[in-house]
């Protein structure tokens, strides 16, 4: 976990998977959990969570929220089992949402009489070529809450490809939002696919495309969006041949609105975060960042997920049993590999503003359960998916442009050179 500080009681532990990112296009959101792990909430770097169910290691713990299918599973059939289960305590809330299309749909389901399992109800089945997000919250016998957030995608016919879009349709986002489209198959004719995706805005601004490999296509303007901008994404992918014999499925229009401008500057050496709204300083908050062994990335990172509470478990990202915090409050994802900005209740108050003790995340003072009047709660309540958090004066390298929505760290000329339509 990039930010389970390094002390839980006598031990040092700091807890630190596109809203949730993010959101989706026909298969919606692509949330991985780093400090909030896919199946547990974790933190890590360099692909620690990418393609790896964050909950696999956590599943060895008796109190884990077990989700079937596992986080990141692809090709789920309509007849496959969908279930959320805990060995004790009770499930407080379970939502399984199809985060695609113009109207995200919730899969009907119910919690069992003993409170320990959830399954679809009324014969409900998942849709094909869709992405689903599972959000589950459980309460143990002592009233302590834990959470798990996972995603899975359902089967797509072999001769078809589908695209998953963020941000969510009809969302209001921060000015740093980058439009990101993930494909479930490798795209061989990038030019044909890119030509079939049209981005327009009001007021108008040039929006350029950049391919990261052959399964991801991002779009952004040269500078941050102006507040109030209305952005429309037209997906004309139906019957477009993305690879030999493999054709697109989607023909739809999605839109989002750019909200107020908010950008935050984390200074690792000064142990502070300046929060600015429309250029004016709202507050300077004391923080703790990554320690010498696990420094925080430098660079501009875009908020992709917001979780009021989530779980972070070090086993899923190579930290062994150093930490397993089931109720990390106010968790804000910044990278795919697990960098979070989150509330921290297990460190002493004098840590914030004076020491860097985390595994790479940025921590704000908070209370167990999450307090609205704490720095963690204050910042969470004022944050949108698409807001920018920039980190400076860290000993680590600059975050990669394809780690989360890190594209603002790429110079404009190079960004445009990544288009298939040069």
C-alpha cells in the first residue's frame, strides 16, 4: 500500500485499480485498487496492482470480503456465479453496477437473512460486453466497517471488440480530466479506430489523441480545461475493423461537464499541501508522504476514484504483512499502481507536517471512520474526479504518463506525436 504509514500501534505502517475512475463506456469504469486495492485496498508502484487481483492475498484473511468473480476478471459469462460473501459480521451494503453506457444499471440483488452473503435476485444476469463495479461494505461484531471495491468485465463475442470510457457519462469533473478509452482487444488499425471517436467541446478547444500501446487511447487539450466546458464524446465504433476480422460494437454519444478549477500542490520536503480553487489559496494542509525507501512520485496526478472508506493490504503489493487496514478513510486514487491521497488516523497528530513515513501515498490527518472536520474529510468533500494533485521535491522519479491519468507530465508536442492520424 503506498500509504499505510508505517506504524500501527507500535509498528510503523502507512496505508496509502480510471470515477470510481471513473467511469465507463460500454464497460465503464476501470478501477484498480492500489492503496484501495481491487480486492483489498493497497498501495504499490510499478504495476503492483495492474492485472493482479488486489484481493488475492487478502483472501487468506478470515475477515476478508470475498467477491466472485475476482477483481479484474475478464470474460465472465452470463451464467457464471456473482457473489459477495463474508465469514462473519454482516454485509451493510452491496452494489454491483454496470458502469457503461448512458445509463449505468445496477444488478438487482439481495443480502441473505444472516447478512453474510449477497447474490443477484429475480433471475438477474449480467449483460454481455459490459464492465461491472462491485462496491461492498461490511461491519464486524465490534461495529468496525471495512470495504472492498472490485471490477470485472463480461464476455465479448470473439469477432467483436468493445471500449471502456472514462470519465462517466454525465459526470462533473475537475479541469485536469483526461478522456481515456481502454479496449478489450489489441487494436491493429489504430487510425481507423481513432477516426471513429470524435471529441468536441463548448467552448471549442483542440483535443489531441495519444496511444499508449494498442489497447489504450487517451485524449486531452494542451492546457487544463476551462471551468464550465461541456465535452461530448461520439463513439462511432460499430462495424469498424479494429483488427483483422474483429469489429467494434458501439455507436453512442456520451458527455461530461468540467466543474470549478481546483489544483493541489504537495511539497514533500515542506510536508505541506496547498489547495487552490480558481487560483486562490483555500488552505495549506500538513501531510506525510513516502519515506526514504518508498518515496512518493513527483509530477501531476489526476484524481480517478473517491472512496469514503476502503481497505489497504500490503500483501497484494509486495510489502508482506506490514499492514492490513480495513477502514482507511477518505481514499482518493491518484495512480493505477496504487498511489493514494487518503485520511490517516493511526499516526500521531505531530507526524503530519513534520515527517514522511508512508509507503508512497500522501496522508492527511483523519479520525477512525473518517471525520468531516479533519484535514482528510475537508479535502475529500471538496474533491472531484479530474482534479489535479501535483507532487514536488520528492526523491522519486516523475510518474509515468500512462500510470493513471498522468498525461499532463508529457510535453504537448510529444503527446500529439502519439496520434495515429499524424
